[in-house]
């Protein structure tokens, strides 16, 4: 409608490169005149983006590109008749959506913004922040039961599959929790984490906030720096322990030992890391992990059973397995491959030693192969959670529950699109998974 009236160009923003490319392909397919749809990503030089902007009717882009270009004055948004922000819940804090919206609202006389999201957030304050940052004045909300939505929504069966931790995992957890309790008690004596009752476990968020509090006091005039540096040492060790416990309980022995190996190999380790590595309780917990036998985590057996059952029932099924840790993805790829399952990994672009990321082109090619059913199972990190259009995914498996309502909704949304779907959540009983 905007293009037909000749009001100006349209800007469509998406948070990831594969999603932006997907939108560009869709627009070229559905617009009466597909010419003038330009795709901007970080791989397109700034000068080329400026030249393309001049002749584009529709610009589809990741937000950082446009934010940088508008900030540098390479072009302006005064002739953008409509700005579309896909996955609009991201427009909080210092995310690039906020900067793009600010430039647009300042430069366009009569701005028109469309924000789209399936997961705006559960806190009113966060939703209000999104509305304010994008300049949104009206909200249209729909549920699965609304009459204009219901005919297009397929059902999704949700199953919870519980497993019990292996003996060595339980023993390792016990030792590591003792080590964490000792560090938390020292932080309490230093005046931090006092809101935690005796016996109540400290969360990762608690430990991070304690670090923020310590650093804030260090910056205060007249601060007693010696005790505060000591508190910072215990906070750093506690943060490692909280993360390691999460890996042991929810991911498995192999990812946990990989994390320990990185700590031990760090030639420039902080004092807090060196203190942790010398801690007898920590060493006892790691020893239990190294003596573990069998699958890295009992969830592996449950995953294989769920996937095998799905493929036996429907051999052409498409399955996405979500895990939030790269080390776990590597373990799952090995296990599924050993069971004869044709699985491929789908991760972001970042490289790590021994763990190569996927380029934008590789991500797009892999998704195309998946849609064509050239393989059955995609083992994916959070990069596949948002928006990607993979029709007819029959099964989505959460290797771990996620504590974010936004991420849970996004993961679930990968199935139940063209036909009824199935979602399975793997849960380690008696752990933080629950």
C-alpha cells in the first residue's frame, strides 16, 4: 500500500542475517514489482549500501548496518514512509533497533512504524519500553483463539520427559555446591548477597549483581580496597561455579569438562580462577566428573529415543533440537551420528578454538537443504530461535528448558505451522531444569 501510493521507500529490519535474507526473498516473490528490493548486511560495504539506498524501493537489513549508516550520515531516513521492526521485542537497552528508531522518528515528518513480535515480554515495563523506543502509539494483540487467527494456527502437543542424573553427576554437584556455598558465605560476610536466606541457592543473576555491587564500592571515595578485592576474588570463583553447576545438571559431563579444560588452559587466568582451580572441593567435583562413565548426560538417551520414535513413525519428519551451549551441540551431533541419525549443526558466525561458526551463506544453504528434506535433524543454538521460516517442522526438542518466556515462545514457534506439531522438553529431575 505504501509503495503503491508512492509515499517513499520501506525499511524492513530483522535481527539476524538469515532472517533478513528470508524477508528479502519473500518480498521479491510477493511484491507485484520485485525490483528495487535491496538486502543490507554487514558483508555489504558501507559505500555500496549508500549507493543501493539511493535506488531502493525496499531496504531489508540487519539493524546495526542501518544504525551505523544513519549515525554517520551516509543517508537519512526522511524518505522512509514505513519502517518495519521484526522481532520488535528486541527494541530495549542499547540494541540497534533503538538507535534506528530514534533517527527515523527525528528525520521523517510523518513516521509510520510497524513492530512485529510473537513474544513481547511478560513484564508491563518491558513492553512499555519497546513501545516508547519505537514510537508505537497503538497495539494490536491476537491470541491463538481469535477468529482471524484460529483458522491458520495448528495445534502443538507439549511433552515433558524427565531423566535422573547419573551417580557421578550427583556427587560432582554435591562437591561443587559445597564450594559455592563457601564462596557465597564469604561474600555475605563482606556485605553482599545478604538477601539470600541460609540454605537458599544463589543464582547466576545474584552472583553477577554482587560483582556489580563490589565494583561500585571500589569506585567510591575512601573505599577499603583490600577487603573489596578479596570479595571480588570470591565473586569471580562463585560465577565459575554457578556456570559449571548449570553445565553439570542441564548439559552433561562432557560440556562441563570442556569448560574446566578452558579454565586450566588459560595462561593469563585471573586470581579468582587460580583460586578456584586450587580449591579442594572444586577438585573433588571435577574428579567425579572425570570418573564418570556412560553418556555425557541421561538426556542423550532420552533425545535419541524421542528422535528415533519420530523418524520411525514418519521417516520424512523434520526435527529441530535446541541447545544453548556449543559444547553440548558437539556432543549431541556425535551421539546422533553414532545412532545413524542424519543431523547437522546450526550455529552462529562466531568462531572458537576447535569450534568453527557458520557464515551467513552457510546458514542459508543449510536451511535450504533442511527445507528440502535432504537431512532430518537440525541441532541448533539460539540463532535458530527467532523467526526463521522452516515449514512443517514436525518435532521441536528443548534439550534444556529456557528461563526466558521470549525464547521459549520463539523455540516453540518453529513447529505447528503448516500442520500440527510436537514439542518435547527434556528435564533433569531435581535440578535447575525444573
